[in-house]
C-alpha cells in the first residue's frame, strides 16, 4: 500500500526482486496522479524503473529497497533507498567523449538516462546504505 508520509510525500517498501520494477512504476504513476503533479509521469516512471532495477541487480538480496516520491514546489523528486553504501557508479559524472555505452551491450544506459532526462540527480549515504535520487521539473 502506498503510504503518505507527509502532505506531498509517499514512501513504500519494495520486494528485492525484479517484480519491484513494475510495482515502482505503477506507484510513481499513482502518486503523481494523486498529488496532481505537473512533472512528466512517463519520464518519472522510466527513471524510477532504472533506479529500482539497479538496486535489485547491484545490492545484496537481503537489503530492503524503499521508494520515496515527493512533490516539490517546482516538480517532483524520487528516491530509491537500498542497503549498499557503495556509490551508484557514474550517476552524476559528466560523460566523456568516447565514454558512451557500447550500443550492442544490454546494460550501461540507465544512469546515462537518469543524467540526461532529470533536472538533477545524486546519491547520499543513509543509516542503512544509500539513497539514489532524481528530480524532474514541472511541465510548462
């Protein structure tokens, strides 16, 4: 169940399986509709799916995953919490020429998408591991 943790903030625990990805997408869509957010929900769903898939793939299976959706004055912020304190690769590093992912590889574009499509992104340490987040501006 989607739990409101403030006037415009939702937090939910997700299973540490690939089933978490479509659940997270649906929850973001629902949360943004409930708060009548003006941020692009399609982009929010895509970027959320990338963060949740990374958490499932790159963190120990016993660590919980938590999704937080928050309405901001100028858009929304989505955070995915996991139990691994290691930073999420090159999330906020600017891509260098020639450093693009191999087009034949199945992996390696998620963090690039987050950097390219969000207005801001980052990660921070938490007591249990880390939170990886992105923000989207309001549509104009």
